[in-house]
C-alpha cells in the first residue's frame, strides 16, 4: 500500500489521536506520582545524574507510552537523581501507537546503509509529526513537573512550521522548557531531509552547573565540545543511537574523547532494540570523566555503563563538579606561542 494513499484515506482517524497537554496530564495524574524532594538540596560535589537506556517497544495506546516513560523517570527519581537524560529519537516512540504504524514501517525499511526514502519520511511527518510531537513533548514536560526533577527529553525529528528539525529539549522541575538544542553537524538523515544545522551551541544554566547537549555525532569533532567548555559547560549530555554492535572504537571515541580533551563530565544516553525498519540499535548508556580525575586502572575515562542490550535500564551516577575546575587540562594550560606562530597555517 502506498504511503500517500494510506494517509489520505485515514487522516480523519488519525486526527482523533491528537494528544493535548490536558489529556497527557489526565493520564499522568492517574499514576498518583508523589513529588520528590531531590532538588531541595543540591551539593555541588554530589550531583546525581541519571541516563536512561530506553528499549524500543510497541505501544497500543498513548497511556501505555506514558506509563513506560514514567517507569524510567520513577526509577531515576528513586535513585535520587536531579536530572534524568533520555536518548536520541525518544520523540519518535509515540509513532507505534498511531493507526497502521506497522504497515507504515514496511514502507520505511532500510536497505544496506541507506536511510529510508526521504520523500516517504517527509510525507509521513506531514501527517504524524504534530501528533507524535505533542505526545512526546507534553509527556516529558508533565513528568518533570510531577516528579519535581529536571528532564533532558532526548531528541525528536519533527516539523516546526513545516521545516524539519532534529532537536533536544531540557525541562525544569516546573515542567517549563529551559531550552532546546538543534543538531550541529548534519549526518545522513539530516542531509537527506534537508534539516538545517544549528547556528550555535547553547549552555543551559541549572542548579547543578552549566549543561550542554550535543546530539549523536556532534561529539565526533573537537570544536563543539571545546566551544561548550569555554562557554561554561561542565556536563555535556550526549543523547545518541548506534546501529549494530557497540565496539571498542565507539567507546574510545565520541563523547569520551571530548571529555579527555576538555575536562568535563560526559553522559551518554541510548536507545536500544529493533527499530522495525531493518536495523537494530545496541549501545550502553555511559558516564565518562577525565582520567586525571578518575585515575582508573584502565585509564579509559569510563565511570559506569549499562548493558547496551535490548532491555530497559537506568544508570545514576554522582558527579563532583568541584574537582572538575581544579583539573589541569593541557589543552587549556599549556601554551607555546612560537610554535603556533610558525605553524598557524597548518592548524586551520
């Protein structure tokens, strides 16, 4: 069945599934969530950050999606988290409770290393984007408010005034949007959908320090992380997904490498499981710190990581921001003006 034909024949049914903030709040309030006191005291040397390894699931209804997302937040809150971090593409999870979503996935199968037909994706987004975005955005905002914690809601791909975006969102404990960060370095998906790259890196001031979100492969280059650190970020959140097995090269590069170069904490949150479009995601959530701080036996910067397997999991790690500021970073403290003067043309 062609995507266009399906959409045109079922748009009236789809519109009945629009989910307002009021509807999301009504379902969430049935869960009888007790507000936490996690943010009452926030010691600068004991910041509690949680990273969710989110398992891809098929949801039968909006309420099923909410219950599942609440399970991750509740788990983190019970571990005394101040901030809960979700992975990249979390905002696409509501797609599974849309009518005929299984049939639509067949239209979007990945062949080899390619992404699905961009025209098909945009056609789908034209009808589903608002529905999915409202479900995702309202759920994360209200869960933050009910649990009284900060939530970095991961990312979603959606249409913003008909323009495709790949964007991450950070909510405070009142459920208010602290800020949003778009992807900086376009990958194959962003190029195919003509998603405009972010013009700047933002640092969000929170009760637990400066926070920057670098989406997926935005950690693959040196410059974004350096800019973030120089702007005052001491924690960099990396919502991501990795196709196939998580290799030693994946672990050694990306956010961990940026942590070692710039002396901040790195938090990797991941989506795992079968996407339904011909690819499987396998990568652990992980926390990284500078080797000079950790002095780990393996000298790999790893503080803790999840299984990376097809299962839900929540890690929660205590970070000491005081020691970060006292680490001697050779990139920031060692200078050789003569070398730079003589080789400036080879540096850029």
